[in-house]
C-alpha cells in the first residue's frame, strides 16, 4: 500500500520541537489518517471519526487548525497578507471558535492573486521546489478568458484523498468486488480523480470510460460494471443513448449512479429521473476544486430513504460554516447561509475560510446511518454565483430544472435564455419533447410549464417547446443558461 509517506510523517511526531511548520503539519495529518487503508467494520470505514462525538470532532479540528495556521502563514504570501490586513497574528486563530475573526476568502481575491502571480498564485503553500520533489497533479477552475485558478496537489495529498474519499463511497454502500465505469475525459476535474484513487484503494475495479458514448454503452454491455460515475446530466444522456442503441439501461448491471459536478440528489425530479432511467440508487458528492482533497460531502445509503435527502460533510477533515450572503457574518445554528470551508486535510491547498458559496442549512443531529457528521438538509443545490437576477428577482437554475424534470413529456435537456427587450429582461425556457407530440399537447404543456414557473418563481417565462433532439446533448457538465442580456 502507498502509505510510506504517511508512516514516515507520523514517526516524526515525538521530535515535534525540532520540526519545521510543514513537517509538523504533515505529522498531524498523518496521525489522523493512519489505519484508514481498509474498512474497520461492515458498516463504517473509519467509525472513530465518522461516529465520533461532537466534542471529539471539535478537539480534532482544533489540533489540526493549530498546526495548519503556522504552515499556511509561513508558506503562503496570499494568506500572510490577509492576516496582516486583518491585524491578526497566527496565534489569534487558536481554535475553531476564533475563525470568525478572519475575513472570508473569496474567489475574486484568489483571481486577483493569480493574475498578479501567474500561473499558480500565492494562495497555496506549495512552491516550485516542493512541487518538483513531491508534485502529484494540477487541478484548475475553468478559465478561458481569465487566468484559471490552479491548485498543485502533492503525492501526500493523493494518499489522504484516497482514504477519505473511500469513507464516503463506503457510506454509499460501495464494496470491494464492485466495478465502476468512470465517464470522464482525462480532465482536471477533482471529482473523478478523487473517486478513481479511492476505488483503487477499495479494490473496486475501474473501467476508464474516456471514450465516446457509443463505446461506453458497449462497455456497460460487455463488462457489466455495477457503478456508473458521471455528472447527473451525462448519466441521463447516456441512458437515453443506450435506449436509442437498442439497450435497456433499466436492465443493465448498473446498481448505483454516483454523481458529482452538478446538483443531483437534492433536485428531486432529477433524482427520480436518474433512478428510474437506471433502476439504480443515486448518490452524489459535493466539494470544490479549491479545498480538496477529500472533503467530499456525501449521501449515505440510509439517509437516502429520508425526505428530504441530506448530505454529510466530513467534519474531522474540514470546518464548515454558513454565513450571511450580504454581510458574510456567521448565521445562527439551523439558519440558511452560504457555505464557507476551512480545509484541514491537505498539504497542497489548506484554505482558510474559503467562500464556496452554496446555500445550505445544516442539521447537527445524529443521522439514521449512525454517523455524527453534520448534514446539509436537502443537499447543495446551487452556488450563489450561478444565481440569476431576472427583472430584480433571484432565481436558481436548479429550481427551473426541478420544475422541468417534473414533466414526463419533457426530455432531459433544457435551456434558460435571457435577452434584453427594450429595458426589460426577457426570460425564455426552451424545453425539448421526449417524444413527438401534436400541437394541442404542445400548447397544453407550454401553458402548464408557464403556470408552474410563475407559481414557484414569481416570474413569467416564455416557453418554447422544441422537437426531440433539437438541443445539444450534454457530454460533461450541462450549459443551462444562455445569458445574452446587455448592460443598460
Ligand atoms: Zn447518514
């Protein structure tokens, strides 16, 4: 097993006084990662953490935080400048209770940093020397016009990533002997790579699906994988393509569809479509490129049977907070706010109060699965960045998705098209029929969709119903919003 680095780092703990900030940080990480190479029981991969009391989780968070802050301060000019601007010293953040003193870290701040310090920025504590000796993989945000925000993760991170993602997969019911078709094109997307290494660790065989859809259909037929790893949009496209090719996804070997990259289980009509299309359980993970590895929030098997679905955050690895969207002040317990994460589980990217920016509500009660990690009730259904402002009203594309996919007559693809008409926004929803339909049915569906959107979103859309196959199929992540509005 590739645990040499973790064991070596742990051995150095007794000599803690002689260690550098980096060595001390890695030793603490290693201490909490040992004995996580295999499941501890039939039900839990690492029950010492997954089912720990809130007090114990708090102690782990504080011990990690106390080692992480000096490391980050010493090695990241970006964070050092943030400390100085806030007139704080590293010792002022001694525990999770002190975190609110530190201003949240935004994507805009990072974007400015990377523009000034191409190509890596200074928001991670990895320098060129460390990277040359210990580099594993680069992940980045998509950036076609601006400089992408890039993240260098180390080989140490890869090991942490495999173990802690395995915990999440195990909670979904994934076991040795399963096999997974991973639908990805060798892209720098954290979702697939974290799962890939976890599946390796779990003795789950991986069928690399970096091939066209037709080959993926053939692979399902030939190799009979039990797990499908894909974005939710692509999992629906693949099921459709399978039917068109004369195969029945319902009768296929797929028993679980594991999604990431887009909201899935929290959008109930999308969840129903995926589960019905494959006759399989839908699970999903949630995280971000900035604060990985392995902070994936995940759905547990037992919790899936509850309504609404809930998503566990791995609290011994990350501290999750919810803040007010306007003031960034912490919301009261049980309140709704934007997600902020402090990543306690990474050499390459231990971010401090990073504003991920999804709206969520946390429940800190014990889950039916026995895990004590907090849960986002209803899952994570949209980043504040994706929120649209139409005629002064706020709208999440996932709300439109929920409504559209509640109509059996509509296919999986849809678009929201925004344009400027005079001084007003025009708001059009383009939906595709699943099968050809006569004009009177089209008119009825159009009126029903319009009424449903007005009822739930308080916005009147124009509805355009188009023939099957008109909209481009989603090959990876869906592009749902076409915003052609001009600034007035
Ligand atoms: Zn649970």
